C-alpha cells in the first residue's frame, strides 16, 4: 500500500472480499477455495467503454507498473 501511494499518490481504492459461492452446486469447492481480499486502485474515472462493457483499459503495461513499484523507496 505504501508503494502504491508513493507511485500513484493519493489514489482511492476499492476493496473486494471474495468468499466461497453459495448454493448446492458449489458444495464441492471444499478446501480448494480460500477467502481473499482484492485491492483495486482507482487511478482513472471509468468512461463509456468501461461502464458499458465492464472491461477496464489500463494505460500502463504490467511490466512497467511492477518495475515502478519495485523501485520506489518506501523508507524515505
């Protein structure tokens, strides 16, 4: 979280808690499913394409984003 704040600065986040689906058809998930928290930074305002399709466009490649996060100094 510190790295994201240093790289993007003051960004808002959406948090999603994923849990096992409900219903008899999902009873076979058993031990293979685990709860997890997804943290999604909101770095832009969704526009017509994103809102209409439910698909979000990233203007930064995953490799560039990972490099920026790895290289940021969080101690200073």
